[in-house]
C-alpha cells in the first residue's frame, strides 16, 4: 500500500508541476487585434505573446539611410521581454552621424532596452510600433525627445524599411524640463527610408 501511495503522490506532484508551468501563448497577429482596439483586452490566462509565425524576421538586421545629410543606422534584434507579460519584441539600437562622419548619438554600446527604441507590437497592417526616448546633453531625456516609431517593410521589397517617428504630445513641465524642449535627433513627423545592408 505504501508503494502505491508513493507512486500516486509522485504522479500528483509531477502533474501539479506540469500544469503550473503551462503557458498560454498568443501569436503576434492575434495580439494585433487586441492592440489595435483599445476597447478590448487580452484574456487573463495569456502568459506569452510569441512570434510563432516568425513575423518579426523581416525586420531583423542592419538598415541604413540618409536624411538631411545625416546617416541613420538601425540594428534590429528580437528579444523576449518579461514585464507585465512575456512577449517577443524588437529592440532597435541606432547611430546617427552627420555628413562629416561625426557621431551625433549612438546606442550600440548600451544594454538592451536602455536608450534603445523598444518594441510595442506588430499592428494588423503589418507595421511594427515601437516607443522611443531620446538623449540630451546630460543623458536620458524625456523633454520632448520621445515619440512612437512606425516601421514598415513591404513584403515585395523586403530590403527597404519605411520609418516614421510621431512626436510625443506630452506636456512639458518647467520643473521637469528647465531648458525647454529638447530637439529630436531623428527626423520627426516625416517618412524616411532605410535600406538593409
């Protein structure tokens, strides 16, 4: 009887561990429906928003382009991040150089998600939406140098990425930003194109 009880208890423990470690996965495409519609929220049992269809793959790599004489380089990788939920996102490190090759700003040496452009989601139109916080002369800055990036790669021309930065509309407080608004280093509120290298 003791042997049967031990086997039964062992089986129950294994079953409990297995059930407690189960993840409920939602793919990026399904999540886009929820993210695009602020009236609905994802089911409570979802634990992981995963790139099961490899939808982020076209965005991975290094892209470069020029706008107003400045050369802009994005290096894009995929990360699995856990904050309010576990999710696959894009992390974008960047460098901007002037026409003489002087580096105006770069994040290649920073830890992931520190000053990078951080992924939010892939929307239902196939654009990747990411949030951006910039720099000023003293370091990290939210005094106007922030916004939302929309990245789009046309499946028919996968080496070209259209990029748009919508300026943040946050209200700047004098106490928080004594020097006023910090100008963007990226082109803001205009479309620019980067090419995969």
